[in-house]
């Protein structure tokens, strides 16, 4: 998939002060993740199940 055509959404926890955060973009069967500070950074492509596991783990703090 050409990731240039993805619609990226920044985390609501991201701040304008430059703190590290992520952006995600959804595609059929894939959740793309990248560093919000560097739009040209490498991206992770996760299955929806893997993304759900990651979010559950991150919510634990």
C-alpha cells in the first residue's frame, strides 16, 4: 500500500510542545503507526489484533 495516501491521526495526548507521540492511519486489515514529530520516519504496520494488544498494554501505564 502507498502510505502517502493514508490519512494520519495524531494522538489526543500529543502536545504542541514537541513531546514524543504517535500518529495512526487505518487501512483495510492494517493499522499504520509512526512518530508524530517526524512524518518521514519509518512506520510500523500492525494487524488490528496486534494494535489492540498494544493499546491495552499501554493503558496499563
